[in-house]
C-alpha cells in the first residue's frame, strides 16, 4: 500500500464529515448567495477547521467566485480546494544539515511522544544515520523502560539516568556523548506536561538553555506531538506551548482514528507552525513526512483520480519501453520485408519483360531460352525468308514476261505471214516451242537465233 493510500484511508472519517457535508450543501442550493456561504462556514467549523480559519476560507472563496463570475454552486468545490491548498503552502522537512541534529520532542501525556520517538529512530537508522536517544522523561513511571524497548528494537543507543533524576542532567550527558561518538541525530524525550503547569514549563525552558550552550551551531528541531482526536483542544495546546518553547514543527498522531483532521489546516493558518510528521497507523513505518498537497488531495477524495493518472503514466512508460526494446527487431523485420517485396517486384517486372519480348518475337521467340540467341536466330531466319521471297518473285516476273513475249510474237507472226507460208511459220513456231521459254528466261534468246 502506498503512503498516499494510507493517508487517504487515515482521513476517511474526516473526509466523510467534511466533504460529505459540503456536497449536501451544494446539492441543496441552485444559486450562489450569502445563505450558501453561511452554510459552508458552519460545516467547516463542525469539521474542526476552526472559526477563524473557516471565516478566512469563506472570504477567499467569495472573492474568487465574484472575480471569475461563477454561478453554479457545484463549481465552488474546486475553489475551496484551491484556497485550502494555498493556506497549506509549501512543506518544510526536518532540519538535519548540521550534525549532531538535536530533536526535542514535547507534548502532553498520551499524545504519543514515546511511540513517535521509537518510529523516528527506526527510520533514521534505515537511512544509515547514527542515532542517540536521551531519556529525559524521568517523572513518569516506566517511561525509561518503554523508551529502552523502542531503542533496542530500532538498534540505536540510549543515555538514561535513574527515575526522578534531573532531566537537564540527562540532556547534558547525552549531548556530550553524541559529540564523542560522532552521532548524526540526538532525540530528546521529555516528560508529558500540561500547558498550565508552571513548574513543568519552566523545566522545559531550562532544557532549552542547556541545548543552546552544548549544541551551539547544530541543527535544532522542537516537535510538538499532538493527538488529532482532541480537535481544537490540540490547537490550543500548540498555541500555549509555543509561548514557552520555540516550536518548529507539529507531529500529528492518530490521524487515522478521527474525523477532526481539519485541525491541520487550522494549525497552519492560525499559528503558522508547519506539520512535519503525521501518524496514520500503529505500524513502525506509519509515521511519515507530511505532504500538504497529498493531504489536501486525500481530503477532497482525489486519490482515485491521482491513482488513475499515475497508472496511465506508468502504462505509457511501459509501452514506450517495450517499443524501445523491440525497435531493433521491428527495424530488421521491416527491412527484411522491404527487401523481399523489392525482390518480388523486380522478379515480376523481369517476367513481364520476358513475356513482352516473346510477344514481340512471335512464334520462334517462344522456343529460345536466351534473349541474345533469340535475336540472332530470328534475324537469320528473317534474312533467309526475305531472300527466298525475293528470288521467287524475280522468277515469277521473268516467267510471266517470257510467256507474254512468246504469245505476242506468235500473234504478230500469224498476222504478218501469209497463209501460204503458214507451214514455214508453223515450223518456226514449233522450233520456238521446242527451244522453250526457259532459254529466253536466262537471256540466251539472241544466241539461239544466231545459231
């Protein structure tokens, strides 16, 4: 379970009281008027946001609604979220810059000081820091024994005196030991005290003076542990404790068991003291640094939307990573497919060209395997055919001419010769027929006549 989910679960009762009340108001109003703002202010006070803070929130919301011209009551919820986020401001963590960092833990009995110290020891140890605990609560019975159990569990060192001894002396010895052992963090447990007990508050001032003298220049934190279930009483404790000690931060415990989580807003707005740690459970890792934005989101039930956004972002990153991993394979596959397609296209083109050439060459080209051979053979065949055709044409023409000449000559002879000499002409004609027209065909007619 993520810490955001833990906060959302821890604020469940507060959210049901605060957010549920606001939603009922918005559903019952159809327009924005002064009566609506009165209802909103009353609901915030009931959610332990406090009178002063509730009035300030409503004033800011009223101003923003007017500036933006909002007319729908349901749109005010977003403005309230925005205003509370502005009030919570930026987070400030624990100051651990100069070693040894000194953390003094104060608060009333039952607020959860010892448990908080034990959880802090565990977390610092997990971070690799060397921790020393000062058991300065010498008044409460078994307080030292309880703290010793936590330090043993976390694996850190402890400095303790007998019960009833001077708390200031324990703090003095602890700071000396921390410097000698080169510790990173010194956590001081103090006795639970009520803000109206003058002698105990004076003792707190004495411890602060010792820290000023023995840990000058070191990082310092004074954490007030408050029980969230006490509501506005916890705000009053913080106000009175701050008059005696310079409180640098709030540790808000038992936030998971109350509907009064609105005091976080009230403390920050009225006292200006930041909440640095919150406890949302009994487990050793349920004490975590306070995240104001996460707190407001959980208060307004934005955990689901936030989780969906995170899931979508993670899904996108996963898809991008898969694409990046598969990119070489995809590139190779595309190149291989492209090459195959090019080869196929080239082969088909060649086949088409061959078919086209065969169509051009006709019947003889279909029996030739080699294109050059086909061209040569075709040329030879065409030459032979051409030559034969030319010779045949020449012979036909010569024969026709010879026949025509013979016929013409016969007719002429018959007309010119008398019937008396017919026998002689017949003999001549007979001779000519015997000689044949083939002698004339080869140009030997003249020779024959001479002979």
